[in-house]
C-alpha cells in the first residue's frame, strides 16, 4: 500500500511561512534542491490543496527557461511528469496530468493508497492539516532551516490527540538546514 508523506521546509520555530506570508527564507541551495529532486522522483503522485497547487503551477513551464541551473530544470521535469491530485471545492478545473477531487478526502485517499505506484507526497500545510486530523499521514519529512521567523503558518496543525513518531533518518546539509524523517507508530 502506498504511504502518505508530508514533506516541506520549515523554520526552526515551526512555520512554513513567516508572519508576512512569505517563505523566501526557505529557498533551497543546490544541495537541498537536489535532495528535493530525489524526494520528488520517488513519489508516485503529489497531493495538493488549492493554494499549494496554485503556488506550484509555475513549475509547468519552468523547464523552458534554459537560463536556470540544471538542478532547477531537473525538478521541473520530474514535477511535470508526476500526477497531481488537487483537493478543492473552489477550483473549476486543473491543468494537465492533474485530477480535481471535490469529495470526501478520506475516501479518495483510501482509493489512491490502494492503487499501484509510488508513495503520495502531500504538499502544503492546509491539506496536510486536514489529513493529519484524519490520522492519514504515514511519514513526516521536514527540512528545518536555521531561522526563527516568529510566527506565520505552522507546519503542524493543532490536533486533539498526540501523534507518536519514530525517527527514521536525519541529515545535515552544508547550509545548516536539517532533514528529519519520522514515521507514525
């Protein structure tokens, strides 16, 4: 069965966006970008809510800009080839290689988990929060940047119950960012 994996960058104080809604502080250097390329390559599909889908839409044409570094172009190519499942009640349509889901998140995820293919990568704290509240995230993969932003949009949602996790992997990048991979018990 496919796993549901939530992977995002966050500040040391636990935010994916600062109080101003910006996240430029998490711009990956080449080493971290190549790490994300490998993570993306291992996914069978990406799961997005409306806002993250709209944020990622720029990658549709990024590989056409030959002035970008090869590792950025590589991510664009990997991202384009993967299926995207977008959970939204407000979008009317989605782009190529995308499926729009308006119904029951848990039911759709149950169906997707039993299909063949690689794991399902959750992008964005909104959808991840909904899935965490339903206890549907199997792994949390964090790239923690050595910065305190003081508030904003949290990586972790508020939950009614705690979630026990086991550390599977840790890695320190030259930039000081730290990768942590946790599995739910």
